[in-house]
């Protein structure tokens, strides 16, 4: 295999994603629980080869005043799989941030627990999003299987696959562009004229220690909820969003005047024929005005659900996420330092006014076949980037019919976020 390039351009999605480090600890994690032992040596080899197969994962981010780029790490800096028999060491790995400026962008830890192996992957939310992260772990899984039959296998590096969001935007029909621009102007007008968000009363505070709160919904209950929603022309995501809104109103002592709206991520791979990007990349848009109930929560859960489902159907019909992607394109000509300055100003205003918009990311289902390492995991979950106080970020993921609601929390968030997550599940119909 020829030597890999030492430098790769940072795409617009990379440059903007790193600016979110003011709001979140930019790491996403995938936790897998196995009843059996994995081959640690083969797993370490598969992880190392993945950093060559998708070379961007073996890089560090170099930020510049005008533009930024990715720089390939030396072999000694690429790191190794952490293998431990200590739960404390495993948990310490889980709460340790990933520095994108040091790299690599993908790391893993294998815990040899008494009742089976625990495997934890983590990636920076700059180099990719939840959808791309699942693709990266699937690649490691595929390499693990291939190495069992061919120990000398070396994957061909993906040097031609696009990491740009243009692979999505170029598929927009021309007539959808003016419509999306009008939607963007409407959303901006709404944000300016009705700027107050309703959130949780979280105080600003220290960013250590970090803890992950996890709530599980078993497959049989998820099946019942999905059927209940279908009878009302609502998706499972609609049900969870409705539960989040009602929990926000209850735990945040909503005054009936502040705007009920969430910031949510939208995976733009939905517009690609294969459902996958051409390379590992962050291909998500952040919707700041969807879903938005305004001040119309509804008298009960079915009423809230009906509003959420109606709004979602409308936005899907107009190209969910494309409006937000066009908004990002306006930032492209700005020097990187200016874009950072804009994000810094927004963060300061939110802190000073205690006006953080609640955030939710649905990272989607985890396909069991893509996380098989000689044996299928008994359980799997994605953990979202921890949101810094006084804001927060909750995450959803699914596996084998079950669903996980989770959040990374700091001391001032822990108590109220625990109540909030419990309330979300309590709001769902039995």
C-alpha cells in the first residue's frame, strides 16, 4: 500500500462542527455488551486497519484563522486498543474526552468483565456524526471478520470518497431551493420575534465529573408504542418527541409563554440512494426551529402527539434538513476564526440570558449485523455528546427492537436530568 497523504482538507461541515465545542463535549460513543470473549489481538488489528481504510480517522485537526485541515498522524501517535479487566478503567475511558487536535478520531476500549466482554468505541463528533460512526464501527466489524480468514489483509484506503455535504445538496431539485430559502427566512423571523426558549432550570457549573444517565425501553414495550402511534399516524420518533416536550413542561415549570421547541439533528443520508456517505463524514444538519410547538403544548399526551406528528409530516414534505443545510452554506465564505466568533457570541448570550434551547439527537437504530464481532452483542447503545450546563443534550438510539434514552451530565445537571429522563418515559402511553 502506498504512503497515505499527510494532509486532507477540512470540509465546511468539519469547520462548523468544531465550533460546537462551546456547547458540547464533541464525542459520540457506542457501547456493546457480549456474553462471550472477543479476540483482543484481532480486534486491535481491525481497529488499527480502520484508521488506514478511512484515513481521516487517523488524523488530527489543525485549525487555522482562515481555513482548517486534517493532518495524518505518525504511526506512534495512532494509539492502540485499550484492554482492561478493571471496570474503573473502563468507566474512566468512557468519561474521557477525545481531543480532535491530538487524534486519532476513533478509539476503543475492551473490558474483560466477569460476565462477558464490554466493547466501547468513541469518535469525535467533528469527523463524523452518529450515522457515520455506525458506518465506522461496521467497518471495524467487517475487518475483524476478514482477519479471521486472512490475517495479512490490508484494506484499500478510501481516498476518493467525498466528505462534503455537497453530495447531498447537489441532489436537490432546482425548484426546492427557493422553497427552502423561504422556509429559512421564516425560521429566522420566528427566532428573532420569539427568542425565548423553555428549558430546564440548570445552573452553570463545573464540567467534571461526567456521568452518563441511561434509560432503557424493552422491545415488547417499543412494539406496543409503535403500534399505538401508527394507529394515530405518528412515528415512534414522534412519540418520544411528544414525551420530551411534556417532560420539559413539567420538570421545567413551564409558564405557558416561553417557546416550546427543540434543536434536533437530521441525518442527511436519507437523501442518498445508498443511505450511506461516500466516506466517513459529518452529514447531519441541526434544525433549530423543528419541531416547534410555540405555546401550544396540548391538554394531554395525544394532543401533544398530534401537533408533533403534524409538524413533522409538513417538514418532511418540504425536505427535512435541507433548509438547515442551505443556512450553513452562507457561512462557507467566512474565515474560520469569524465563524468561531459567531458561535462564541451565541453561547455567551445564552448563558447570560439563561436561554438555552433544549437539544435532542435521534441517532437511529443499530443494525445487529454491523456490530457482530464473532458473536452478536446482547445489548448495544449509542451515547450522545454530553451537553455543557446550563444547556443539555439527550440522545436516542435503538437496538434489536429496544430503545435507549441517554444523556451525559455534569454535577449541576445530574439530579434534574435524571428526573427529566424518567418523566419522558412516564409520559409515554402504556
